[in-house]
C-alpha cells in the first residue's frame, strides 16, 4: 500500500474516533438501575426544575438524558444523575 494511502486511512480513522468521543454521554452514576429514580419521578423533578417541551427522554449510558427547553425558551440537552436527579452536564443553545 502506498504511504499516502496509509496516511489518509489513519487520518480518517483518527477523525472518526475523535468525533465519536465528543458525543459520548458522561458517566452519571455507577449505581445499578434498581436504585435509579423511576422515569415518572425523574420527569416530575425535571418539570420542577423548569424544563418544558421535553422532546426526548431517554437512558444514555448511566444517565437520564433529555432534549427540552429551559424556562427562558432556550434549547437544552441535559444529562442527569438518575439516582439523585442532579444535573451532570447541561448544554444550552
């Protein structure tokens, strides 16, 4: 294989690897799912925090993850500790 072809393959693999790490969910807990708040409990807690128009509510790794709007109307992607309900990561547009 030519050297330039090998270099292109390595650079492409490195770029794809870096991109996949950038979108990985944070580690929110090491507790088993049996100790997590139920989805209904978590949704109620999220609503009390002021998030509204929840488009997505899902388990992402060891987190509860939502896509919603803040009380100010800004779009938010938020990761929560599913045991305590605390915000672990908050990405607001």
